C-alpha cells in the first residue's frame, strides 16, 4: 500500500501564498502521475493540477494561472505553490497519485491523501 501525507495548509488573507507538499511512502516502486484536487463543503471535487514523472503538467480552470505544480521524483514528493489566493480557493486540498498495482503489470492503482485545509480570508 502507498500512503500520501499532505502538509502546508493553513489560513491566509486574500493575495497571500501557500506551498503544499505531499510525500508518498509505503510500498513505492514506481509513482506515475501525481496531482492535487480540492473540495469545498457540499461541492464536487475538482482538479487543481497534475504532473507526470517527465515534468509535463496539466492545470484545472480553477488554477487560473496562479498555481504551479512541481515534483521531486527522488523524494516521491509533489508540491503546489499557490499565489494570489482568493476566498473562493477555500477548500480541502487532496493529494493523489498513481502507481502500477503490481510490479509485473501496467494496470494502475490510485491513492489519496487525507487532505489539508486551506482558508482564505477577505
């Protein structure tokens, strides 16, 4: 099993910045895509950003050019730099990652972290 542990959440005023981190541990043999999703109370979970081992990235519309995702493959860690934060960014942020379910096949398994809270005050 793979465990994902997020850190770096907190409370900031509008226009502030936060940097989220997520480290994978456990039975890690080949982490593929890693990403960030967010979910506000009563709302659907939405993609914030994802990144491949090559460094190729994809951003959800919620990022609006303000966020940057990066990763350190040697540390099995993904980061999310969040700048120019707005009250509508307030949500629980979840880390996710993909890894082959077995060392012998190409079938992917998906893992989720416990979430970290981000609150932006106006």
